[in-house]
């Protein structure tokens, strides 16, 4: 059968943040069983090109069946895809796979209405489904799928998964655009606000195992069954082959857990050394499976960054999460990882059902004591399939499962508008803590700022800057496009553009440091000109109304832009949760389209904000004419245009 396999994207823009390795394994296996595959990886296309690509494929290819694989956060996108497919080719059956099918299967079938769904590892199950459809057999006899029995969804029971991963063919990377994945990455470094690295160029995805043997309460292993491993020799063979085929020497091991023991990591390092493979690599490990000799081997063979599950600095919370580590385990691990000069990636999670204000304060103290300034605070999210999801359902905290799952497709909207509070704190206390912890992330980053040694503007949106590590004094030079979200017209303005600085990994000592946005030469022009506007208001004793009451970026923005609070007439915000909150020493008032008339004849300062255009539109449509409007997002582009 000719099968179209689709990987939906989790972002509107073309990106290399994710490569569908699981789907590539499925593709390779069904091809080995005599089927043909067409791959569509929407990650490599901007949103406006995805529907045309889908339409072109469906109209010009004789497709017999379509498979779509994704996580639950792709719920809305998969819904859109199914509707688009059926508008063009209603005759072609659609099969869902991936994490979205391994939880809430009946709900998924009833709402998304696929013809079939494969649950768990799909190689064997999907192949049997294809064979049954090809030969006209009864698909209800195939274990491991959801299908329709008359007009009701039916699950056929647990299916068979591969026992030995090494018996599977190598993943079919080319059908899903591995060269495009490589091409979308920066050739001379990896640039992002979260972490910029000049020591690592384009990265290549590889899998060495599946699932995870541990059962943390906030984690679900997407139907991947028991923890299984590829032979380390085969993994190194793959790496060697990919170096020759694709010219890549930087590898990201996609596994949830690269190894559950030290011996496997040591074997990997030994083989890299024996074959003299000069690579760089990244993986995820547990903090209770480390020692200094092993870490030094990892560093010697090219590992200079590891992701760890830290989650909390409270033993009570770690126990509630079933992490099977203690805060002392974390402290000991951090010490030796730093001694080995390897970078640390990790997060603190807020909102476990056992969380209290006391456990939060304990974690905050732990974070400071261990100088984990770049391990950011995130919220515990009860993803479908996790133990805490079932806890939230049992407690009645999730009123409607479909609405909840769809809300997670816009994670920013969920976090600010509809978070599930599983703690005993009031909703107001919970939200206040969440906002303050998010703001604390940015404050913590500034506790270790890089020293700017030299800088020059190269072009309109790009500077060359030499920075020095505050920990070891190592210097590196960046040709830095900033902000990172740009199109042909310059920075995208739909957010707090230009406020967030960036974190940089020192390639020498492995510690992170922060580069403030205002310290980048072409960005300094923006800050200086906006500051001049604020100074002019004060000098002329002009009062102004400020919008919005900044939450996450308030502290860092007000460090970089000085506002004389004497001349703050009022603070407004369109978001109900900011009403009555203190900002610029004023109680925030709620602004809606009816109250926008209160801005008539006033100086209005619109600070960095994702909703800035809403207020500008209200002013226009309500015929409100402020005395002057100073809008950061608009001013940002204009200021650089004049440079």
C-alpha cells in the first residue's frame, strides 16, 4: 500500500526543534514489509505552506492510507489536518498514532474521528493493520488498535511491540526531510534565548533507547511500553554512518533516559574513543547514576551538556513525585558535573499536589544555595495519561477532558488563563506564586551576567559582540542576530520583543551566563531612545497612563528602563488577573473597550506586550485621541529603522 505519513508541527514557523524519529522508524519498518511511503514533515514548512503541500500530495499521489502521529499537544492541529484531508480525499482512511492515541482513546476517536488508531509502539501493529486492509480482513481481530464497531469506537486490546530494538531497520530519515532539519539550524552555533552555544553547530537526532523505567507522577511515556535499549555498538555504528552521510558531528540523543546505569554510558564513551570519533553530544541522565570518572569520560568524548530532572529542592515534593532521588542527590550531582565542566539543563516544577508555600520556599533556598540560577521554574501540567492527570480527574479539577486537552495546544494561554491548581493553595495564591516564579527566572539569570568586552553593529538587526565568562574569564565572539524572531521586515512584534536577554553556555567551564538585551550594540539604540522618551516626560512634568501592568518581565525591564513614578497617573491592563495588582506603585485598573475613552487627551505609554495592538485598535475604532502614544512594540521597529 502507498502510505502517506504526516508529522504535524507544534509551531507556526518552520523549525528544527523536533524531528519525528518515531515516525521515521515506522516508515522504515513498513517499507521493509513491502509498502511504499511518502513523508510530510510540517516542521520544516511555515504554516502558510502546509495546506498547499498537503493538497498537492493528495491530488497528485495515489495514496491508499494516511498516518498521522503526534502528542496530545497536537490535538487541535491533528483535528485541523483530518478535516483538511477529508475535504480533499474523503475516501482515504486515516490512522492516528503516537502519544495522542495512548491516552483517552475513546475520547480521541469520538472527537477527532479517525478511521483507526494504533496504540503503543507501532511497527508491528501498523503493519498488521495495513495487511488486513490490503487483504480485506476483519481489522477488529488485530490487537493494539482502535477501530469502529458500527458507530461506536472499539479497542482491540494491547498489541505486540518489538522485543528487540536492534531487529528494526534504521529509521527512514530522508522521507521526513533530515537535510531540511539540518539546514534550518545555524551553521556556526545554536542560538536561542534559553541557551545559545557557539561550541555546537547543527545537531542530528538519534535514539538509543525507548521509554523510561521510572514512574514519575507528572510523566507519561506516550504508550512506549517498557524500557528497551539499542545495543551501544549499533548506536555508535549509526553515528559513524551519519557523520559520513550527512557531514554532521553534533548529536542529540532523543531518549527520555539515555541510560539507567553508568556501565552503558562508559561503554558508549569507550567506543567513541576506540573509533576516534570527534563528535559533540547531548543526552538526558538521572542524577543518581553519576560519578566523576564517568563524567570526565563523557567530557573527553564530546559531551558538554546534560539534561537532568531536578524538579524540586524539597524531599517532600520529590517523594510525592516518585522521583526516587533526594535533594542531597541533586546537590552531590551538581557538584561533580560542574567539576567535570559539563553544562547542566534542568527545571524546577511548581504545583505538585503536595506543594505548599513552605515547600516552594524550601526549593527557592535550595536553588540559591546551589547556584542553579539557570534552572527555570515551570508549572506541573497534568498531561493526559499521567498519574496526576488521574488525580485531577478524581478531584474534579478538570471539568471537561476534551476542553482541557485542547487548551494544552496553546500552552501559554493555558498557563495564564486555565491552569489546573492541584495544590491546597487558593487559586489566587497559586497564580501569584506562578507569576512571581516566572519573573524570578529572569532575575536569577542576571545573577551571572557576562562581561561585554567589545561590540559593533554589523547590520540593521545584527551585531558582533565579544563576551567574557564571569566564572572562568573565557572569551568568545558572537555574530548575533537579535531578536531571534524575525522575518524579512525585521523583528516580529507580537510579544515583549527585545526585552528578554539570552543565556550563553561557556564552552570552557560549562557554566551558563546571561547577556542582557540592552548590552547588544544595535539593541542599545532602542533602549536609549525609549529611555529618552521616559526622561522627556519627567523633565516636562508630563503625567502618563501606563499599559500593561507587566508581570513576568517587570523586574528586568524596570532595571533597564528607568521610569519616574512621580509622573505615573494610572496603570491599566486588559487582563482580569492583573486587576488591583501593584505596578509602578499604582493599583492596576481593568481596561476594556468601553473604558478606553479615559485615555483621550492623555499621554499613554504602552510597554512591551503581546496585546499592544488590541489597545491601539480600540483607540482607533473608538475615535480616542491621546495626547501622545509611546508604544514600545511600535517604537522598537521605528527606532532601529532610523539607526
